[in-house]
C-alpha cells in the first residue's frame, strides 16, 4: 500500500494543527484530499490513545472546566431526526485545564446534558492522583456529576457570571452580552476563594477556536462527521500539550506537568502512528 513520506505526513499534521482547513492543507502540501482525510483519521486515533494512556496519576492541584460550542454537519435548528441520528447538530466539547501547568488532560465531545457531564467528570476523576480544587461555571449538570465522580474528596466551587442585556442591531449580532459581575459559590470542601476562577479554561477555549479550524465561526470548515471532529480534537490537543511552547511557561504544558521531558516535534506525533501500525500488524 502506498504511504506518504514521513516529512510529508508531518507537514500535513502541522498544517491541520495550526488551524488550516482540510482543503487548504491539501493544496499547501500538494496531496490528494483523500490522503489528508485518511491521515487525520489515523493520527486522531493514535493521539487519542496515547494521551489516554499517559494522562494518568496526574498531580494537578487546581482545575477549571468549561464547555465550548460548535456544530457538526448543520446547526441544531436545521438538524432533522435523520441527521441527529448520524451525530449532526450542535456539538459541545467539555474541557478541563490545570491552572498551573496549562495541561488539558481531559476532554469529551457530545451534548451539554447531565449524561455528558457524568462521563466527563468520571473520566477526569480517574486521571488524578490527589485531591484537587475544581472550578466550573454555573451549568447545573456539573453539580450531580461532580458529586457522583468525586464524592466529598474535592474542593469544588462554582463561578456564576451575571450578564446584562445582549446588544441589539445587526452590527452586534455576534457580540457577547456585557458581564456585570460574578458570584462565587462554594459547593463542596474548602476551596481557596482567590483561586475560584474560570479565566484559564476560557482562554483555552479561545486557543482551541484559533487553532482548530472546525471551531472557526462563519466558515464552511465545520466538521461534516462527528468522527472527524473527534479526530481533529485529539490531534490539536496533542499538538497543544506536547509540541507548542506556552508563552508564559516557556515550556510545553506536558513538560510543566512532568508528563514529557522535552518539546515534541511533529515527527514524533507521526511516529505514534507508525508504532500503532506495527502493533496492529503484529496482532
């Protein structure tokens, strides 16, 4: 079977991770579109498996969680029952970030209901080695999910932001409502009030939107299949955690968290794919 050279695969992966669309990547790297699609699928699976394996027994102390909106295929208002059965419509990505190392050790793609919160929080709890302080926004689905996943072994607080009236007029259609203030509510344990914040995870949401083309608003670069959305998310977070030097830390989040000892090259991500293929052949 024909396979692209390692340097060509690395160039494709870098283009995708830096926010280029699939077709732009195909043009920039001078490869067929189907080759880009296949490489993303294989890389997404390899990156997801690797991060799932190494993000264990993490010694995080302060975590922040949030959800970021996108859509697959079409927006929810245009999704028929048939399209929804295929995973199309509104899509929410639940993310957790370590406020100190900026590592994103856990994410979940799905709906924005209690079931998704349950899955996400249990996955997060299974990756931690010690008691943590957790901050979320006021989404009520977190309440039951956090209690079920952590019990009383957590210092948990909610940050409820108070917004004013949304701006009117077509020129402000995509402008957010003005934030009038925030209320901090202690839910479980004894969280430090000065660290009750969602600023880091909200900034990470911006990083995701800037670096993952499928989250860019008002374009046709959105995912057409939920599987492609998941694969791209795994690749972009692999690049964020292991390859991209955080400007504040001056190292990668994975290095700061003690998961990695060096800054990864994109070629090392490609090597994960080669390892995965050798294991599959041996099996």
